[in-house]
C-alpha cells in the first residue's frame, strides 16, 4: 500500500523505483505474508494504492505509474496469467477455475475520463471474445468479471469507479444484454465498505472490501437495486462457493467500528489535554463541561470497545448470505 504522502510527496514514492522496490521486498519478507503466499494460490490486480492514493490513471502521470506498476508486476503481478508476452501494457487477464471462468480487468492503464474510457476499446474487445469463447464451451458456466473499482450507479462520487466513464459502463452491460449472456457476476472492490447490487436482471455486482481499512459512507440512493450494503465495520471479506446448482456468497465482517475509532480519537485528545493541564499544575482548573466531555468520551470508548469484543465472533459466522441460481439455457 502506497498511500498519499508517507513523508515523500503527494505522489507516493514518485518516480523513485528504489522506494517502490523496497516496499515490496519489505512486505514479501514479512513472516505472515510469506506464510500466506506459500499456502494460498493467489492472482493479483492493482488499483490506486499500488501507485498512490486516488491515482486516477496512467495518462495523468506516466512516469510515476510506470515506476510503481513495474515493481508491482515484478514482485507480485508476475504470477498472473499472461495474454500477450510481447505487450507489456496488457495487464488484464483471464483464466478458468473449477466451474467458473474469470476475466480480471485493468481499470488504470487505459483510463482517460476525457474520452469516457476506463478500460479502453481493446480490452472491451478482448472481454467480448472471452465471453463468446466461454459461451461456446458451455453457456451455463458462471462468468466472473473482476473489476478493481465499482460499476454500480449507487456510488455518489462521479470520479470514482465506472461513474467516470458511463459510456464504457453502458457498453459492457449492453454487450451482456444483446448477447443474452447468462450466469454473469461482477466482483469489485475499492469502496472500503461491502455492498451487493443488481446491475441488470439477475446480473449482480458483489463488492466486498477491505481486509482492513476505514472510510466514510460510500453508498447512496441510485438506479441499481440494492441487495445488501454495510457502512459500520471496517474489515470484511467474502467466500464464494460455486457448485452445480449455482453460486453461494457469504459475507463476513467486523473489526473496529467507525464510531469506536472516532471515540478513541476523542479520548486520546482529551487525555492529552488533561496531561498538559497536569504538567502545568492546573489539572483541577478544568471546567465542568470539559470534565463531562472527558468522562463521556472515556465511557463511550469503553462501551464501544466492549461491543466490538462481543462482535468478534462475527468473523466466524456470515453477516449476510445469498445464492445466485445457475440458469440452464433451454434447448429444443
């Protein structure tokens, strides 16, 4: 994760190839990460935080983009399937696993909101060909389209996700409708809050993130039917079980509630306040209002912390579950 700043610049590590490389080497050498990568088969995609927070796309800063994504490809992206080994700009890919076909999109390399472009015409053409190949092999197979960012129109920010480029969003969805493609599921991320939306009849977007982060409420009223949304907790993940009858999705979540983070910040602030007053030999000069605020903040923190502990079992049972039934094409 290379968020904005880190003491270097507003552009993460800028063009400094060494700093990006050091970041990956540090993460890859961490014991828990080594254990994860050694035991869990993993493919990767990238978004803004592999470059710097809210990085819109390569066209806006190609030198920084190439430094960051070059190291991403070297240290983790190299395990991904390769479509064209002679074209380094292609970082989208597809593969099969079990009863499903998967297409992993790249929404940063070719993004240009001025042209209403988030994936670009060549990637859409490749997606179309992949859909045709999957349908020709077995139209009843589930087809998962993986996007780093959301497609739903229920996200108010116009610059986020596919909202920046509604032309290509409509093009992809129209492609599914015109071709009569069935058993399609979009899996997305980026929002720091989980949500499930119906983009087309029986075509769902399942956005479940993050593993650990917090942020403001992201969902709003929109044109897509909301199946599920969550704004409270800051850690979430989903399991996908694909069988002959269809797809079962279970969402797990918990961690520190946003409200407890706010309460802790308030308590820390007030704690520093009373410490300074104590050092100044003026601890008992606190006004009644300040004393009440301090006591309230501490009590609220303790109450929310206890509530958070009581919810720790939520990681062992799903907060939400749904099933998407497999559609079998009718043949005479």
